[in-house]
């Protein structure tokens, strides 16, 4: 276990180095830089003014110098300065990270619990009406674009029924604190989390159903039946645990991609998260900020994958770390 | 000659038929199979792959997998017809009165549960005992099947064990409810030869001590000949011969049985056909005599969908004639049992 953690820590360093390299050069392939955007927004700029801006931001240096400088800063946990927002990048990220983590966590949690339950139910009633209904609903959620689901949910639950807030994370007018604030945020969280979660729910439901049915065909299930184990116990104790393995794998992969989904949902629901920050940074050529966000999410993904490996060992005794 | 049907059988199978449901209708895989086993008796069901022996084994526990289904007959366990029971009632019989061990000990155990849990489950699902009591009994069972250091093995996962050990665990699990009948579906096929012998003598010992009746499914006559009381030979879903072991090896009546015995490597078989036994004595007197080639049965088992109207063995049989091609031979009494062949007994009396 310790050996495993030590080795993954060493791997982490190389992975992060690679991520930094790819992020940095990919973003530099895009035309234009912050100086051009700033100059463009101010209406007109002389070449001298642009030069001065570039010198000020270090953009006149050769690319490899800029990269080395970026690495040096990363090593000291300095993510740079956002010239557009006039704030340090780390501060901006830390402001937005909790909101995104809350949204992602809730959405994935909802998707996992509801998706796996539906998949479990569908597998136990395979071929029956329940199974058909669940499979069709899952397919619908899977095929519907996330932003459209978001807008429809707003129309139904906020506009027509007026049950839930349209967007944002807290009610602006009220100055809430303590438990009332938690309740307020939870109310605001429902629609974006459900919107983001529905797509993943569909994936987990389908995956869980398939995994369960595959495990049902295994020899050890026949052994359990031959010993006279109750069908319910076979499902929960023998099949479910084995079927969870592919779910955990997918979870690890998806946690990395969910930030992409979060961009859309955060935009639709004006959720003050990292996704929207990344979105605006991209359009404003705020390279430092964008790099910082990409780097942070990469770190999260790598850490999540280590966590997934650890969960594996809890679920499957055949997998040993080290 | 002893009676082939035990006077008071624990398990009596009567006219069992199993078929596969296909788009073009039912495809019979086992036809009109009858046999019975008495207390403490060991019966071998022998035949080539695809003859329906494993399907029969599963049918004894009501576990025939789809698209297969039992289309007729009765399986009476201690007088009760299992085929008439619903799934809930059947569950109480499985693992308690009849249990089963399988061919692949590698895949037959759940990889994410310890062997102790899996054996305990067989007790806890049938009896209202405490976990502590179930644990005690499990440890005793592990000891019973000669697994060294039971307390440590109890908490071990199956992947840590060898094939032989896992098969012992399977046997312990099957015996947990002290069943009247143990069905063993090729339990030694996936094991090393030395381990095979150990597992066989373990099963033999347990049935002698506990009086459990054993139905032993195998494709290998030689492996079981030392242990079983009676042999039932199946071919293409039908019983072709059923005899006391000694008689069968001494004088097989059905041409298929003769072929099976001739195809066995000698030395593995305890009791050999008369002619072969005489020759092996000759071999022993003359060291350095070249070994004989094994005789094989020409051809293959006909496919389920292309079963001939008459005797299914006729296309491969040296004795086959028009009668064989037209009509299925009915089973008739022969020596200590039954044979289903038009020509059996033509060369000498049966």
C-alpha cells in the first residue's frame, strides 16, 4: 500500500510535467495572445503600445523561456496572474473551485446512486416491462443534449411551476447564513445537478444492467443457486459486487470529462463555477488563467484515478497494489 | 446378478426429457432417461461431450439453463418430484437435500467473497443457526475435506488457492447441508492427475461415511471405474447401457460401450475386459513389448438437429443394419442391467 502510494506520487510528478507541457504548447498554437485581445478591446492600439504590453507580460520572450518560467512558477504553486481579471490565478480558481466541486460531486453522486439502482432493477427484471421502460428512459437521457435538458427543466420547474430558482448559487436579495444558507444553496443546486447528472445516470444505468447480466451468466452464480441461495441475496451479495468493478472504472474516466459538461451546465444555470471561468478565459485569451484551470483539473483527475485504484482493491481482493 | 434398480432409491429419475427451445421448435437433447440411485451408492453417467450428461446433472437440481427446458419426466428425490416444485420450494431443496459440484473450480467460486463466507452461506440459507455456529461447522467441514489450517483458509479468497483446494472447498460447500444426493459434474476434469485421485477418494470416503448417494458425471470411464458401483452410458441424449461396474468392464454389451472401453489407456482401468486383461498379462511377461495404439470410435456424435430416425449410434457402428437405421432400439434387461441395442447378445448370450 505504502509502496503503491510512493510509486504513484513519483508517477504523478511525470504526469503533471507532461500535462503542463501539452497544455502550454496546445494553447500557444491558437492564434492571438492576451496583448492582441486587450488591444482589440480598447479599440485601437499602436504597435508600440502592444510591444509594451507584451514586454510587461513576458510575452516577448521565446516560447521555451516562457515555458520554463511557467514550470518554475508551478513548482512554487504560483499559477501566475490573470491580466484580464487583475487577480492571481490561484485566487480566482480557489474562489470558483468549491462551487464546481459541489456541483460535480452532487451530479455524479446522484447519477451513480440513481443510475446504478435503475440498472440493478432493470437487470433483475430483465426482459420484463420494468426493464424496457428503464432502458428507454436511459436511452432518452443519453441522447438528449445536456443544455437542452437544462433549459427544459428551467422552463418546467422554475418558470411554469415556480418550485426552484432559475439560476445562480444563492438568492441575491436575502442575506442568509448558517442552515438557511445551506438550504438555499441546496435549492439552487437541484436543477444544475440533475441536468448534469441525467446524462451520466443514463450511462450508469446501461452499464450496470449490462454488467449485472454478464455476472449473472458466471459459474459462481450457478454455484450459489445450486446451494439454494435466495435470488435477492444472489443479486445483492454475489452479482452486485462483481458488477461494480466496471462502474468504478467508468467513474474514474468520467470524472475527468465531467468538467467539460460542467461548462455547459454552469453557463445555462449561471452557476459560479470553474467551468464558466474556463469558458470566459478561453474567449478572452486569458492564457495564464486557462492554464491554471487546466492544470488544476488535471491534478484532480490524476488524484481521482489514484482513488479509483484504491477503491478497486476494496471491491476485488484479486487486485493487489504494490 | 444384482438388481440394477435399488430397492429404495433416494433419487429416482423417470423418463426425463430435456430440449432446447429454438426458433424452429424444440430440439431434444435428453430423451426418456431413467435411472435411480440408492443411499450411499455411486452411479457414473458416462458419455462424450454433448451427449446430454451435464444437462441431466443440472436438471436434477432444476437448474437447466435457458434456452433449455425439461419437457417431460420426473425427478423424485426422497419421494418428492422436484420438477413439480416451484422455484421457492426448489430453493429449499438445493444445497440441503441435493447439492452439486462443478467441473471448473476456478470459476465456480465467487472471487470477491472469502471461501469461509461462501461455505457458511450454504448453512445459513437453510438453517436457523447463529453465524458463530455456522462458522464452527464451516471450520469442521474444511477439516473434513482435509484442507490444512482451516482457521486461516476460512478467511482466504479463492484466487489464493490451487485448483485442488478450491474443489475441496466446493465439496465442503456441497456437504454443508448433509444432502441425500451429491451431483458431481466432471469434478476432476480440470485438475492434475494426482489431485484427481485425491478428490475422487475424498468423494468416495465421504459417501461411505455419510451415506450420500453420488451421481458422478464424467467422460472418462477410467477415472471413475475404481469407485463407482454402477455405470450408465449415454449416447446422443439416450441411455444405451446401464450395468454394474464390474460387469460392464468385463463384458460390455453395447458397441458404443465397447468402443469407449477400448479407447481408454490401459492401466487406468481397474477391471478390464476379458480379452484385454489376458493381453496385458502377456505384456507383463514380455518386457519391452511395443504398446498398442488406442482404438478410437470412428466418426462423431450426430448433431441434435440431424439425429437419425433409428439408433443414434448406427452411423458409427460396425454392426448396424437396416433395422438400426429405422427403429430406435428399446432398452432391454441384460445381465446386471439394461442395454439398448438391436444386436447386443448376438455374439454371446447376455
